[in-house]
C-alpha cells in the first residue's frame, strides 16, 4: 500500500494557509487605503510658525501680491521665503511694538534668519519648478488653495503624483491669463474649458508625463 501523497505537515498547515489568504489581501487593501489617505498625503498639514503671520490679512485684506514676498517664483524653481528685511520694509513703521512681531525685530537686530517651517514640502526625489508653471499661466491657487483666506497657511491639495499627472494630462482646467496668476479671486469671463484650450494652444503648453520630468 502506497503512503500519503503529501507529508502530514501540509495538513497541519492548512489552517495557517486559510488565515494568510484572508490576512494578506486585507493588509494590502489597508496599505493602499492608508497610502491615499489625507493623513499620508499631508492634506491639512499646518506647522507652527515662529510668528503668527496671517495670509488672510496680508494677501487677502491688504491685497499684497504673492510676488512681493516670494520674489523668485517667476524666475526660479523655488519660491523664495522672504528674508526679515522684507518684513521690516513695512514693520519698521507699522506695529513696531507688537509682541507678536518680537521675533522679527530680534532677527532684524541680530541678523539671524527667521526659522520659517515649510508647509508644501515635496519629497527629495521630486523636482518641481515654480517658474515653469507660473510663467505659463497656472495660478497659485491651483496648488496652494485660497491662501488669501488662511489665517495660518496649511496644505490644501494632495500634491500626490496622481494629482500632478492629472494636471499635466489635462492642463486646460488650471490655465489662466498670465497677468492673473497671483490673483486669488480671479474668475474666467468665459467657459474655463474653452479658455484653457485656447491658452494651451496659444502658449504651446504640452506638459510632459514621462518619469524624468519630476524624478531627476
């Protein structure tokens, strides 16, 4: 009489195999869900800053153009964080005794830089060029949201690879005349799809989608 075709330990392993068939797919589903969750994508990220700077006041109520502080946004990959001297252009005369601005005054007196915390911080393996977008008519609001309504800036968009690719594949939805790129309240006077298609053609906008565009 022939013995069993498979060794006995296989029979003992069957319950474990059943558990793995349930646990592994469940684990993978959970990982995919967590990877796309707002927590992982940093939506709502709002680090504490050394000074409670209000974009709602400066960019919104006072109407200060984004480029006054972020001076390199049209010329370089990075949108410059303003030096203390930029703050003191106004605050050498305005709110000169405000307790909230004490770190700014100390920075101006000592020459030590303010340690602002970056809000929109892409991974090191991702390359993003502000000037390439701003000079082609992509408004600040498309990536940063309504900063002019934020008391404290937070990350409003996902900034994920899929989110970026969606714009590169369909840029019409985010294009506007270049003179309005920093205008948070701008609304098109015609259908956005029609306007976007025309601007895309006029400005020869064909965003690449190959990996080396962002991963260099």
